[in-house]
C-alpha cells in the first residue's frame, strides 16, 4: 500500500522528489519515513467529514500511535488536539509549545505525579478511568485547590471486529467502569457532587483499534447516548461532552477491505444530531481520538537487505537489518504488511518470501508470504503502512538503536527524530 504521494518512476519508488534508496543511503537504515502530504490529506478528510452545525467536533490525535515535536507543530497548525498518557508525553508537548488547552490526558493507572502535572499544566480534560482514580484526584484537587474538567471512561461492552489484543471494551477489559455497574456510578456521582473542584463534563469510551466495520462505531454511539440519557435521568446531571475514542482502521494489505472513513464519521455525527432532536440530550462537544488512521498509512520503514536464504523446507527468507525492535506488531498480534524492493519494484522473476529481521526470536518476521522479485544483498526493502505503533513501540532489544524518523514533503526532508547512538544507550547503564 503506497503512501499518498509515493510514486514509481523507472522501476524505483520515490517520495516527493526523493528516491527511497537515496534516503536510505543518506539517513541509514532502518529508517522511518513519513509522507507529510499524506498526513495532511488524512487530516483534511477527518475535518471535512467530522463536522456538525449542532455541536463542536474535536479531533484529538492519539499520540500513542507516534509522537514527535515536528508532528506536534503540524497537528497544531491543522487545529487538532492531542492526547497524552504519560509525563514523557506531557513534557514533550510542553517543550514543543503545544497549547495545553488542547491536551487530553488518558491512562488506566495514572500516577500521583502524572495527575499533579496535568493539574499544574491545566490540560483540557483528564479522562478518569476508575472510581479509585477519581478518589485520588479528588484528594489532589482539594490539596492544590485547583479546578479540573474531567471525562469519565466507561466500558460500553461492545465487541469490536478486530484482534483480541486491541479490543478494549469486552466485559473483562481493564479500561473504564462498565455502563452496567449502577452501584459504582452512584459512588462516582457522589464524589462529583461533593467536590467544588471536580467537574464531570461527559463520558469517554474507546472500543478498540484497527476496526474496519463502520457499524461498530454507530453501535458504540447509540449505546453511549442511551447510557447518557439514563445517567442524566437517574442523577439529575447534565452531560455535555461525548468522546467516542479512536480505532478507525486502515488498509495494510491489498486484500484488506478498508473502513469507509467519511461515511463512518458522517454517520456518527448524524446519530448524535438525530438523538439530540428526539431525546433529552444536549451534547455541546463530540470528540474522536484517531491515532493509526492519521499517521499509519503515511509512514514506511526502509531496511537494507542482507541477502536471502532458502530453508531446508524451501521457504525463501529476505533478511533485513531491522525487525521486531522497530516493528513489534507482527510478533504482538500477527500483523502482516505489504513490502516492496524500493530500488527494483518489478523484478522479472517472482518469489514468495517471508521478510525476517535480525533479532534473536523466531517470531521476528516483518511480513509473511510477500511476492517480490529476487532479492539481493544491499537492496532497499520498504515495509508500507508502518506509521502507527512502530516507532512508538520500538525497543532496544538485542542492544539495537532506535532508528531515525524523517518527514518528506515535495523537495524537503525534515529529520524529526535522530537515530539513537551507543552513547544514548550507555547513559542509562551503571558501569
Ligand atoms: C483511549 C484511546 N484513544 C484512542 C486510541 C487510538 O486508537 P487508534 O490508533 O486505533 O485510532 C487508543 C489506542 O489504543 C486509545 O487507547
């Protein structure tokens, strides 16, 4: 799956004015490369389709997919908000001068330090995950005498059509409090009613990731609005904000059926507008939290091939100079990718390869059963659609260094994150 502005010229892949193989030579491999026009284009689709005359629509980029200061600037200029889940995220956003009134803080086990920093930085909403956390924040806001707008994460119990590891709304999920647990909501409401500092603006849910079935989102919104209606009646509370999370799927393989993003977003907005007309609901702000769908299919990884090998069982292996340390997704949930030889897209003979990494695990397989021309030592191998949950989940496994990240736009290259050095690694060791 090529990115928005990737082209094939004379059997080689280009991004903007740059041959991918030249970028690989200059910036070394493994290398993450983002197509900036692709990200801009995706954001424009979100902005055009997620809009209403009846309430504010807010697009919160889920930074766990990938975060870098350069991306913060791009998102800020496009008017997006960002979610953060750690002190590291918050400090990066602060240093990048991202407006804190556009930051939402998540997490299912927020530390006292994290909550304190959120209060000090005055983020827009803290999304409370549990009664336990609400009690903790209640004490902190009293001590600091700081007011705090919150959303409360609920679990609507919706089975999204995706891998079990990225479903987040099953009944035994660790996230949020179940909408069916009326007793817990009595206690939650009691805390809000007695606190002069804590404000319950609304509810949040996130049903999973890489969801390619539009109706899952429609169902989620219906269930959440029914819950809000009931909650308002029982507790005499006005709920003004609904955040339905992210999870919008992207196309990884040619055989994937992609989510119709425009239709999904328009449908979600329509459901909320219609229910506001027919029910006692008054939603002022509707939020979504896309991560993967903003950056996933605009990012690629370049590797240098170390040659090929055929196993005794006749499996062809294309061996690259990266692997599970820069892309854990295949090992984590058997994700698969489409792959090309960037410097020779169409070879005359075709072979079926598994693209394998260099790390000491049998599961270190980047892509299975991909059809490529005959691979050679020093070929530049490109894995498509690695913009989400690859750099952000990368590791130093086997003493590897996290790769550099560059953004390409027309004839410009911006290095957004430097390649780690052995000195960086050594800084944390005690010799
Ligand atoms: C609370 C929350 N919001 C948003 C997202 C982003 O999901 P995605 O990248 O699939 O859009 C996640 C991802 O796990 C999440 O946990």
